[in-house]
C-alpha cells in the first residue's frame, strides 16, 4: 500500500456505542496504515430533534435526558483547549461509558475529564448551551457530507482524485485489530474510489462488543 499519509475526518457523539466501535477501529488503523485521524463532534440530539414523533418513546427519553450533556462537555473542551484534546477526551469518555458500562453519568464524565488531563470545571458545561452554536456547526459540517438519513459516525476520506468522499460507518463489532483493521481500511478507500458507490448493508445480528 502507498506510504503517502492520509487524513481521515471522524465525526462522533460520545454517547453512541456504534461510533465508539468504529473509532476504536480507526485508532487501530493509525497503527497499521499511514493514517492520521482528525476528530469532530456531532450530536444525536441535533440529528433527531426534528423527527422525535417518529422515534420510540425510550429513545426519545434517552435523547432528552442523556444526549446533550456529554457532547456539550466535549465541544466545550474543544473550544477552550483546542481540537487536539478531542481524541483523548473521547477515548476517556467512551471507555467509561461503554467499556466500563457506566453510561453518561456526571460521575463518569468527571472521571473522563480527569483521565484526559482536563479541568474538572468543564463538567459544568453539560448543563449549559454556551457552545451549542459551535456544536451545531460541527454537526452540520459532518452530516451535510452524507445526508440527513444516516447517523453517527461519519468518516470522510480522500477519493481517487483527492476530492473528499464521506460515509456513515463502517458499523462493525467487535472493532477489527491488526491486519483485519488494515483490510477494512483498504476496502473503505477502495469503495471511496468507486464513482457512484453509496451503500452496502445487512441486518445487525449482534450488539456492540467492547473489548
């Protein structure tokens, strides 16, 4: 494979377990291919705010009570400490939320901030709309690349002529490692190089496997 370094842009909501799986794959890809990941925030709450009537009651409740806090903390960290903190804060949050099974509690967010070496005061932004405009702008940037009928994660990679090609996914569990991660990455670039390619999909038969 070419040793030319490639940048992959990755949009995530820290609450989404499927985005978490894909992000762990992307970290593995960085180890086995010349790839750099740039992290960006998107929001399940923003994505679904105009279609709440179509969603199951349990999912609506989750969006109302859990979806805003974590992503607000993440975007506040980005605004106040720079985009370079996104990757490590996402890893810290996702490990607490998903791998440790703690969910998006204030205690888990506080611990994640400590793990990432960030100020505890950022937790207060979970209840504030201070940076909602920036959150919405980042979300819009990502979702506009793929359309409104998908979710998180969104990844954007260079196409064959250098133009940007973006996809929802890949949705995978567990996150591939080593050469398996490399092959999936190579396949992602391959489909991105195919004009008119849009979708491959099958029904999910397993939930996220956190390892």
